[in-house]
C-alpha cells in the first residue's frame, strides 16, 4: 500500500513577520500549489533521490541554473530532518514504533524561492505520511512545533511557526504567539476563520526571482535580540494589524482590511531592506488599484482587488515585469 499525503503553499495575509517574535498573524492556504510525499513499506529505509537532489548535470550551465533555482541543497535533508524529529517525538512520548521500514519520496509544484513555504510544505506532508504509516497520533497543535524544529534546530533555517500552523490546519487561521501562553502550553492560540468571510484576494509572484528563503531575516533577528526599540515597536504594530484584521474580516469591513494590508508592508519597510525587484512588484500592484504586501519573506505578494476589471488591469501591468497573478484556492 502506498501512502500519499499533501501540504499546500501558504500566504501570510497580515502580521508577518511578527510571528517569529511572539506576535500575531493571519494566514491562508494556497491549494493552487502543493507538495506530495509518498511512502511505501520496503525492506530498508530509503529516501529516493529527486531531480533537485541529483549531482549529475549536462554541463556547467545546467549546474549553475540548478543552483539558481534550487539553491545548494535539495529536499533530502528536509526528509531526513523530519524523520529524525518524528522518531525523537515518539521516543520522548513513549510511543513504540512498529518494526518496519519504508521508502519515501516527494514532489512539489510550489514555486521555489518566492516565499510560499515550499520547504515546510514538504516536511509537513512527510510528517503526515509518517503518522499514517506508523499509526501514530500527534495533537494538531503540536505538529507545527515538530516541523519548525526540523527546520530551525536540525537545519539552521530561520523561520517562525506561522507557515507550519497554516499548512497543518489549512483554510484560514488567526494565530497568537503570546510568549507566556506558549511557554505554558508549548503552542500558540490558533483560531480558524471561515474562508467564506474573506474578500477578493489575489497573489502574484516573480517568475524570474531567485533568493534564499530566510536570508532577509538574519539582521532583523539580531536587532530584535539586541533590544532595538524601532524593531520591537514595529513588530508589536505588525502583530496589532493581525488582531485588527481578524475583526475586519468578521464584520466584512473590507475597506479597513485593504488599508491594513498596505500598512503591513509599509511597516515592514521600516525595519527590513526591500530589494528593487520586490519593491517594483508592490509598486506596480498598488498603482493598478489594489493593496499589496509580501505573502512571506519576499518574491510573492498578496492583496485585495475590487472587481474583474481591476484584476485584468493588475494582470496586464504585472506581466510587464515578469510577475504572474493567481487567484488563491483556499477551500
């Protein structure tokens, strides 16, 4: 029997990047793109090599393009890390795993290096498959912790809980990462929001943009830990946007929500450097009559649009700068 589990791309609607600093966030799942992990019982434990993991190339240009698109590491390290963390969770909780092995593989349609949480999607899909294979139940609020630990503690990837929470819960979720609550309960407060309450949303991403996810957070984390007043105040302001946004969604106050989305990006600019390419995408979107902010760490944006006329104008203008527009499939 083959076990197949999926995890989808995601977009931060409000609050990011405060989620990595005990803040608040609202995120949505993007079912347009997904990672699929397949697992089947075999005599030995094997992680299958995928295209991005291979070290044979047609020529020097093929290697260079591969690194530009996929970075220096493929997905095998993600699979190894989550298997280790899953095993350690079971050991810590006195869960006896069945004496059997498996072969595991993955594939993904999530665009790389544009801040759609492709790496955490692979890990989330993998832990779902491992839970099914070994018939292990892990509380839903704890799964994001294991996914995050696989990335941050095993692989030194700078990340927060937001992506892992929404990829576990799916739909639309409001998250409160209050420090005292998390220290007491070992997880944040996660509240599902009915996606039917959401307005017209679009996403757009640069088709020719390549960056290493997490790199832009390095200096921010350092400044935060050093007690930088501007960083701490801005992080709190970002967290407050998510709280205000939850109320705006509930009351269908889309005018306020639209303004909050724009403000989220403007606050981010106070404490983080924005590349010219990313700034161009936001600027073109806004001049097309829509709100715009990063959906993640950069490379993709999300916002609201009024009607089909506005959407067509947005698509036309963003196409000129090699950016593709999609309508998020949340439900």
